[in-house]
C-alpha cells in the first residue's frame, strides 16, 4: 500500500458520566517501577534516540494502518445561534520526536483535515517529546493547519520537558497556530461571539484558570483547552461549557476491557466524551482524545492513534445526556 493511502478508521463517541472521585493509587511498587520507566524513557528520548536512525519507522506503520477519526455531536447549553453547526477538530499529543516521523505526521494530519473539514483546529498540547530541536519536524506540519476560525494550541507537560516552553510557544505561533497560555480570545461566527480559553499544563506549567477567564461573563459560552483533563471539574464549576484535552493516550497500552496499568489522570478519565451536571447551567462536557503520538515505546495496544471531529449544536427541547451532579 502506498505510504499516502492511510485507511482511516472511524468511530462514534457516546457521552458517559464523569465521576469526580480520585482513583486509588494501587500497588506502590508497580507505580514506582512505572515512574522509573517513564523517567528513563524521557532521558532516552532526549539524549539517545535522536541519534539512532530509523526509530520512527515502527510507529509510522501504526499511524498508516490504525489512524482513527472519532466523531462527537455536542449539545451545548446556551450556545449562540451563530455557532450552531460549527465543526471542530481536536488533535492532541503529537509527540514529534524519535518515534513520530515528520512525513507520516504530515500525511496523517492532512488525512484528518480532509475527512473532517474543520472550521477550527485545536491542539491540546504535548506537541513535542523532549527537546526544542524537534521543532524542526513539527513546524512544517503546523504550517499545513488551516481553518476559517484558526488553529489554536496549549502546551503540555512534554512541551515543558524541553526546558524552553516560551520558545516552543513563540515558534508554534510563528507557524500560524496561536498558543493560549492562561488567556482567552473571543471568536466571532455569523455575528455571534464564543470564548475560547486555554491554560498552561497542570503538572509542569503554571495553570491559572482565573486569569484565563478574567473578563468572561456568565452569559458567555466558554470552551477551554487544557492538556490535562483533571482540570475539568474545577472548570465546570467556573462555568466552562466544554473542555478539550489529551494527555492520557487512552493508556497507550492496555488490555481490552481493562483499566490501563499506568493512568495519567488522577480521576477515572481515560478517553472519550464525558458529561457533568452543573445544575441550572446544564451539563458541562469534556472531550478527551487518545492522541496521535507515543512516548516510552513506539507502540499502542487497544488505543488507536486518534483525533476527534466534533460538531457543536444547540440543545433541543427535552434533550438529555448522562450526567453526574457537581456542587456549585
């Protein structure tokens, strides 16, 4: 099969209730081993693997054969008329570096955009793996991202692992993708406004949700980009209608029907479309992508490389979705 002929898989996401209950830490010895493996893989990605030829080839094959586009239809309470029907594309965890080759990444992004025809493109962090030198392969891919309402990004923990997050943000911006770091922007479609906010990474950055939402009123419909999904519950309490995240990789390696051995979220948030009742405001929602790239090993098991195409729509009369209640 030609390299450019990636057979795109498709699937529909159905909403499920989000539960604000921290997970048990599990076996401490196993977690210590996994944490050591994570640090070792980070150092290899930064200091060793960049000098080993062909490290991207195994995962290039997976991207060609297993690339998945998920779909989600989101009924958003209070959505302005002019924003009903808007199509977006959520892409996370590119992890450009030793395991993700530039050419196959560009092909994958082109396929996803052609199939989803987004009006807005949102990159939910971890654009790089470990070093600013990886920007040389990322930048050509970013320049292909064009949409009527723009391409937007936030930084993830791996973007901070470069030790130069400001450089990453500036060079991403030079490619036409605006990084939202504890700020928001007002976007206009059909004469109606919507607020798009973004915050820094929860673990490695300095996230400031209060600063990101400063000047936003209760009448505004707010979309929040946050690399780490664990900010969802606090964001919901602050009136955010939809959060868009990555970080978890869906576990990257897991047995079908089982929880991943290493969970990136402190809550039972793995992948998909989550909802949370916020009372009179209606349900807040979280879109959580499994992401495109990999870390540690050039391998995914039961977790396909994925982006999420979504459509925003107004809430129909008597429409309901599965929810859990959150205290205001």
